C-alpha cells in the first residue's frame, strides 16, 4: 500500500510537467515549473507528516516501492522528461535550425529530428513522411555493409578453391535493386540483391545468342564453346587444348567441367549454376567469420541463391545472389533471374538493366544537393501508396524519367508535395496514352557514364504499358486505382498521416 502511494506521488509530479512538453522553456516557464515542483514537494511533505512516516519508515517505504517494476518504469519516464525539458531549453531558435538543415545527402536526418511546421511548402508533411522512412534508410545502410562484406568474403573463399578448375569464374558481386539504390518498398524487410558476374574458365568462351531487340521477354541464351589455346600464352601450366587435343585431355583424365556439369546441351543452365553455388555456400559457411554471429539458412530458389541470416537477437537479413553474363563491356547483363509468374526454360537468361539503374541513382546522389528528397518520394510511392496495379518498378521508371527532366535542386523538402504531385501527374499522362517508356531504350538524354549496347541506344523504346493497349478493362482499372491514390495523397496532405 505504501509503495503505491510513492508511485502516485511520482505520477502526480510527472502530470504537472506534461503541459510543458509542447513548448520550449523560456525564463517565465522555467519559473512556473520550479514553482510547481516546489508546491508538489510541500504537498509530499504534508502527506508524509499526516501519515507520521519517520526517516526509518521512509527508507523502508522506498525500498519496498523500488521492488515493484512500475516504480522503475515511472522513474525512468520522469528522468527522461527532465532531460528532454533541459535539452529543449538549450536549443536555438527554429530559424537557426533551418540554416543548418543540410547535413545529409537525402535530408532525412534533419527531417527526422526537426520540429514540426506548417509554413509554405508543407514541411510538416515532409517531416511526417521522413520520420517513417528515416529508420528504414538507416537499417538498409547497415544491412548493405553487412551483406557486402559477407558476400565479398564468400567469393574470396570460392575463388581460392576454384582457381585451377574449369568451373565458371566468379567475379566481384555488384549490389543491385532498391536496397542498393537507397530506397526499398519493403522498408526494414528489404531484400539485399547482388549480381555475381560469370566469366568462362580457361579454354572456353561465352557466345551470347540474343532474342529480338526491344522485346521484354526475348529468349536470350549463353552458348558455351571450346576455345583454342594452342598458340595462346598458357596461364595454366601444361594444359592441353580441349579443342584440338581432346585425346590428350582424356588420357590425363581432364574434361570440360563447364560443359559436362553446368550446361544443357551447349547452353549454360541457370538452374545448374544456382544449385552448384548453393552447395558452395553451405560447404564454406563454417569457414566464414560471420558464422559466429549469424545463423545461415539457404532458402529454396531454382535460379538464384537466397540466404536468410539471423543474429542472436532474432533479426534477419534476406540476401539474394543472382548470376549474370555481361554483354560486351556494357552495363547490361543476361541474368539467371526470371519472372516468377511465367515459365522460363533453364537455358534462357533474361536481359537486366539493374547495374545501369544502380549507376544512375549513384550519379544522382553525387550531383544532387544534400537536402534532396527524391528517394523519399520514390519510397513513399512504392510503399505507402502501393497498389496491386502499379509495381515498384513502374514507380521507379516514373521517377527516373522525372529525375532526368527536372532540376535536381527542385527535389527539396519545401517542394516535397509538389514533386509527389508531379510523379502522380506523369503517371496519369502515361496511363491516358497507354504508354510508359522503358528508361534505357532509345533515351536520348542518357547520362554518358552509363554504357549501353549500340542496339539498345538505337532501339525503339519498349512500352511497359503495352498490356493496357491490349486490355481496355485493365486500362480502366488502372486509371481508377491511380485516381484513388491521388485522393489518398490529398488526404495525406490534409491530415499529415
């Protein structure tokens, strides 16, 4: 009973301070707080005297109260409030905050920690959304660091093991996808995807057989051919030429492991590559230093290697490694990854522009002012405003076109809502025309540092909305969904939620 009275006194004291939490403490407010604290102290003393608690009884009372978890929780809240009030009283005016609000590349740190405002430009809305996004961005940055280090260590072990074999030669992995572009439609549950380029081993060559240029579902294959090494500088000592001296190779119990193990016919098989790589990961995991901090599970996947890493606290990271063969010296690859909703033969490889997309976003990050929020806009559209009718890739293509058109300085926090409306407006125009052009085909404004095959630069743009041209019902449904999203954005703007 006595312990409950002590808890009640703490609660009363905190309740007296709660009205002060919304404002900074000027001199007058400091005085009023001090008066209320003194008044509460007098009331506490009077209450103690009424119950005739001696100093000895008081010590026993406090000890009894501290044994209850409620007392610890309320005391912790009390000290946190006191610290918060003191810290707020030492902060400079809001005008000083605005002058120093460009300390991160995306503006998230300032938006996540600044004060709310209803000034022109809707900074209140900016902060509302930024607070939701800031933690996921920080989590992704940590996840990228862990994943890049882990995959780099794995590939180093594999390269050492396979240095004298005729297996595919694994190249350094390239982080691709939204998590490596700086945003994620899944927030904290981002999938860290990396592309592992493959090179042919000694005495072999990859010949790319490409489908019709400009077709999203073109049937691309990787043909494996034996290559003459008779007159070439032998990088592998005393190694016979598979092409011209096959008998000698057979006598020495040598064979093209690439053709016999990783191909169906003469074509590189994505599913065989994936199974081989998954087994490599399982066999090498015990040697990895990360195995002391994470448990690893290989998840089912027929054309990639998916891992779930779980630390001691139960937090998981999802990692997916896909395999690719580069088109010449360009940023375009043939990837083992295929669309999940369509059947793809194991010897068919899909063309991917993921590496070029990462390069584009890194270029924007280098050139953009430090307070730009284009990634915030993209993450908001792909997560909060997500709809079954609009994929995250649709939103990304939309934003890439606008980034290539609007000045980067216009993606600031004061124009945050305007840029969201631009994104919606651009998509609405594309829906009306039933046409959304693929960003990398026939784009005359392509940045010079993004290397594309000549055929892609000269090709007619691929229409990502071609399905709407052929399906009027789907087109009408997409327009309705976009109008619903625009209405929702209006409500978000009005209520800040």
